[in-house]
């Protein structure tokens, strides 16, 4: 009964939001003029455009499947294809890429944690940024075009490079991630390597920390698929930790600041 009510609420909210934004769209569009313009186009252009859209969604679905598979979740291609179609359609109506929320919710119903799906969507944006920046730089250099076009390519390349660095730091235990295990190839739990620094990954992370000297560091602790929020059936996807620096759990000024942020 609870699931039935929840689905009914989702349908109601989704229908209301779609109707509202569709009304805003139709208010400023002359459908008759738009139809006349469409009918004036050669028939083959409509077929080609539809084919390209379907091919694009199919490629996105296959790529998304690989990203989810890398996190240990195998989802059927048809489910991914239909979800991407709904998400992209919603993005044309909802602001701030609201269709991505529908993709996250759809995967949550398949028991994929929200944090995992959000991570795959971030990876999609990162890959798109890398490809777009590469094409802009290549095009600008090929035609000898400077100015805004070249600067945009450089800015996008810098942003994409920063994203790659952040992803690389977040995945600092590739050996353990591949085996879905806590310890790395040396058999060391890197979450306990802050003092000994016996692992190259731990030394790399500390070197980055020492270089930037951040005022605040976040320990974004993910959870496995068997961890729930308290005694409920809701899956825990991420924990924000304000860890202590000693066995007594002393509340230092730095830890107090971290607790206020968390």
C-alpha cells in the first residue's frame, strides 16, 4: 500500500510539473507556424534527425551501462534506454537538468544507491566536457581562430582536467575498487595509513593535502548496499564524518568546525 501511494504521489507531482512547464512553453510558441515550418522540410531530413536522436540516446545508454557496471551494477540496456529517453525529454521542459533527478530515481528503484547514480552522471558530464573541449581546441587551431573560441576551449580543457584530477583522487584505491575490497594490492587498509604512509596512494593523497593546505577536508564515506538508515529500509548512500584525532574522541577546534559543517 505504501509503494502504491508513493507511486501515486510521484505521478501527481511529475504530471503537475510537466503541465506547468509545458504551459509556459506553449504560451510563447505559435504551434501553427512551427508545424508549417516542419512540413516545409524534406521528408528525409525528419527521418535522418530521428535516426540521429535514437543513435545518440543508444550510445548514451551503452556508455551509462559501462559506468554503472564499473560500480558493480548490471542494468539491462532497454531499461537504460527508456530511462535516458525520459530524462532527456524532461530536460527539455524542466529547468536545471531536472531530468537527471528522474534518472536517479529510476535507478534507485533498481536498488542502485543515489550516490552511485549521481557519480555516473558526473562522469558523463566529465566525459562530455573532455570531448567538447578537445573539439573546440582542435577546431580553433585547425582554422587559426583565436579569441573567444580558443579561450573557451582552453577554459573547458582546464575544467575537464580538474575534473579528471578530482575523480582520480576520489578513486585512489583502484586495486580495491576493482575487487570491491577495502584493502589495496599490498593488503593494506589505506583508511588506516594516515600515519605510517606505507602505501603510494596514501603518500599521494597526503602530498596533495600538504600542497593545498585546505581549511577543511571532507571524509565522504560511502556505504555498501546492505547498510540502511537506522532501523528503516532506506539505503544509506553516503556518510559525512567528523573524525577525532585520538582514541579519546577529543573535541578539538578543527573537529568542532567540521561537525558544524556536517
